[in-house]
C-alpha cells in the first residue's frame, strides 16, 4: 500500500492552495462537462486545447495567479502542427481537446506568457472546471499511449467509434480507460468522537480519515470494513456513502464514506498508520486542507455534532 500512501500524501498535503471547495459533497464535483467520444465539427463553437507532456500541461498565464487553457492559434504555434489529437468533451459551447507535446518542445519555445506545470501545482491557478478537464487529458493520453497494441496478442489496437475504448484488430479484445477506486472513510462513535489517523508518510503532524484501494471482488463496503480493521483494528458498520472526488495521480477515484464504530480498541498497523485517536469536535488536531474530500468528511461530521 506504499504506492497509495504516496498518492494520498500528494492528495492531502500537496494542494493546500484551496479555492473555496467548501461545498457539499454532492455539490463539490458538480460540473456541466459532457464527455465526447466522436470528433465534433471543428468549424462550430470554440475549441480549446490541453497540451500534455508526461503529467505536465501547458497553460496561458493571465493575471497573477490565474491561467487558462490554449486557443487554436496558441496551441498550433507551440505544437508546430494542428492540435487536437483526442477529443475530451464539451463545456457549454467550448470543446476541449488533448494533444501530446514532445519532450523538450515547450522548453525550446519562446512564448514567455505560457507556463508548463504539473497538474497539482496548477490547482487553484486554472479554474476548477479546466483543472478537472486537464486531469482527464493527462489520463486519457496516457491510456491511449499505453493501449496502442493488444495486451493479449500484441497486434495493433484501433479506436472504437462512439465509445472510449480501444479494440484489437485481430481478436477483438477491448481496453477501456483504467481507474483505481479508493475508499476514504470517517469513523464516528455514539459518544460524539471521530477516529482520525496519522500516516507514516506525512512530515506534518496531521490527522485524517482512513483510506485504501479497492481490491478486485470487493464491494466498497467490504473495502471500508477491511481497510479500517487492517489499519486501526476496529470494526465498523452502518456504512453510508458521502461523495466522491476524481484524483488523477495517476488515476484514482476517491469514494467517501461515513461509518459507525461497532467494537474494538484502536490498534494501529504501524506500517501505513502510525497513530490513530478518537477526537472530540472541540479538540481536533491538524486536519487536511479544504479541497480534499477528507476535509469535507470531517466538516460534515462537525456540522452534525451541534
Ligand atoms: Zn489481440
């Protein structure tokens, strides 16, 4: 689970630049973005471009601290060719495309009002909508690059019309974009306390909700029970869904839950979680920044304690 610890660390600590994510779980991810799987008419509407190299994207810097994605002319001048390798979707009348940029191509460009940044550093710099679209771009291009050939027979794959999939030209094996779902859970007890844990990988004295990847064959509720017992040795039940948050580092989806303590004393695993305690609402330790679903689980719990 070390890989997950690293992902979670970046998730919780790396993006303290919040921009008012203090929305409800159901509202935090509300977006009008419509994914598209077939190329739209390039002569209709506005077209914007996410140029990607590795996990970094190029943005146009505007006033201090804000940036936007690129228009047709900007994208073409940087790429040196027509942009638009992969259609992502539409937000209102604006179509968003992803294009792959060769390593070193941006560095040799003389456009000093553009910036090449990793997604995490661009959070709060791009708008929420464009940041999420940029996350789709990096994941989709990576998926497309890694599925050029069939994993079963090695022959060439081809894109499937009108769906996001690649299919082997010889045996029909299908490949779909991959996500790695992870649960994140706030445990509450009837005496008004909640259980938060401290991760070994954190270099700040922060406590948060518990989290872990879903394993094949598990329901999400199974994962919650297993991860909680593995990490802190207590049993939980009455597991309720809270909300979700995409996290493109590289392809996670955080699924938030609230669960009730049933039995057991805290016994941390000492590997992933090095300390865990029951906390009262008026005596909380350092907790994650507002953009994270972990924080929203905690804020929701706090709201329910009054
Ligand atoms: Zn094949």
